[in-house]
């Protein structure tokens, strides 16, 4: 299975970030923070095309997975990344179903599958 779900978009970078944030909220996820990674790197003298990481969480899903194994918190909140590469804009997330490989005893298939379906839908619609 592929690690990520990544799609190109014709939207501008800022439009993509805004559309993802709006879609996540509509899907019941809270956007906790948007990290402007490229700006942080620029402050330290490193230049690159734009990258933002959107930290998002759904309380019900987070509660459920943390109850199964609190160490899953090491992989929360769910990141969605918007980035530019060679002038094109992409929206990407890690597939939550892969978390089960790190925590096999937690039985995450159901919850991770639901979260993955929501995140991929939001990303596809934002693109």
C-alpha cells in the first residue's frame, strides 16, 4: 500500500490551504494549526517552494484510538500537507490505515479506514 494520498490541484497555494481547512471543518475535523513550513525555513536562511502542514483532529476518532493504545498519540494529529513543487501545487496526507502496522494489537482497521476515507474525500474535493 502507498504511504500517502497525494493529488495535484489547479488552485493557488493559498486557495488550496483554505479549501482544505474549510473541507476538514465541514467533515467534523478541527484544524488545530497551520504550519507555514517554508516561512519557518526562510527565517533560518533556507529557501524552498511553499509548504504548509495543516494539523487536524476529530475528537471522537482521537478518543477512540487513544483508548486502544495511548502511544498512538505519537502519530496525532492527522497532518494534511499543501506544497509546491516545480511550480505545481499538491495536497497530500499520510494514509491513516498504515498506523495499524505500528500498533497491530490496537485493532485500528475500522477507525483508520473511516478517517482515511474522510481525509481522502476532503483532499479530492479540495483539489
